[in-house]
């Protein structure tokens, strides 16, 4: 359906407005990046035929008179990348002849846009004239785009989570409920035999999960992170609902994650704060006595 019959891809292409979300911020964002002297590249597991249709819709001329106009937004395009293998051994790198939509050896010396098939992250990084940490790669597959990338190469990662906007809306709506869950769990930790409180906690968790949808939140269940949520915290340098959100930031923006503290570190911090307050109160008492 996806590879052999291409039914999924053909269905998508037949109704692009239904299945592909177009965002007017994308062209301007890519132009701004390139105007700054930085490079942009497109890396996809899709073949050239499907990639051309999708990108023409997203970035091509409205009247589609120039089918390859979208290529001007990128310094390089790589199709058939075979991620996650791309981040390890990769596959043989070939050139795509965009005039005939055929694959040819690199030695063929064809002219035209730089469109390649296959390769690996080391080769592509070198061709871009970059070093590993200089590259930020945006993808929407947690394992193939982010975890494997972080494990096997030095590229930085931006995970795209389309469900994030809905998650934010529900979380904001139920912020008080999350605080309530924390209080319930704290009381239960000291009083594990409170059966009624356990039932109230269970009901609160179910109430929260229902607001997210039939399968609950993508990121958590009640007050606990889901497996997906914990993996996002570990592996993604940054995550957002759409790559176009980057258009709202300066190109020099630095994203810094809050320090994650383990339980023993929190205890030390709380003890330090308490001792500091005690010392301060003692000094105030001494000064008042004088």
C-alpha cells in the first residue's frame, strides 16, 4: 500500500488539500535562513516522484507553471534516504536527473538542481560544508528521525509533534486538575490504605485522559509521563507542533532546557534552602537583639 502499490501516496496526491497542510510561513522562513548565509536541505525517505508532488504543492508556483520552482528554497535535496539506516551505513549515493526523473551515477556529471538519492549523514554533512553539531534536523518520527540520529551522529534534532497544539489546549484547561493529582499522590504516599482517596485519584486520572481523546494524552497518563513523553525528554533537543513555528524566532535564538533534577538532588536543594532560611532568620534575630 505504501511501497508496492503506492495506493496511499496516490490517494494523498489526488487530494492534496485534504491530506497535506499548507502553511504560508514556510517560504518566508526558508528564504530568511538562506539570506543569512546558512544552508537548507530536504531529507526524506520518499522517492523523487512523490516528493516532487508534495513540495510543488507546498512551495511551488500557484499556477504550477514552473514545477521545479520549489527547489530554489533548498541548497540540497535528498530522497530515498532510507532512515534510520541513513544515520549509520546508509545506501549508495546517486544523482537524480530531474529532467527525466531517473537515477544516474555521480560521475554522470549532469547539470541542474542538486537532488540526490540515498547516501549517509557523514557524506551529506561534508557536502553541505558543515560540522555535525552545526546541523539541526527536523523530523516527525521519534525513533527514525530523532533517537537514531542522536545515537549515531552529531546532528541536533527538532521533533515535530502535530498533536502538540491539542495537548497544550487540554493541559491549559486542566492545569488545576494536574495540581490536584500531585496532592492526591503525596497524601497517598503517607497513607497508602486510604481506599476512597485511591478511587478519587483514579477518577481524576480518567477524567483528564478523556479530555485528550480516546487513547489519552500522547505525553502523559495522569501525573506520570508516558513512554513517548519520557523519550522526547531524553532524545529531542527541541520539539514543536510544526517546523513553521521557527518562523517566529530570531535565527540566533538559543533554546535552553530547564535543568532536570533527580529526587536526591531535589532533597539536597530543599535542605539547602531550609538551612539558608534558618541561618538568615538567626542572623536577623542577632541583629535585632543588638
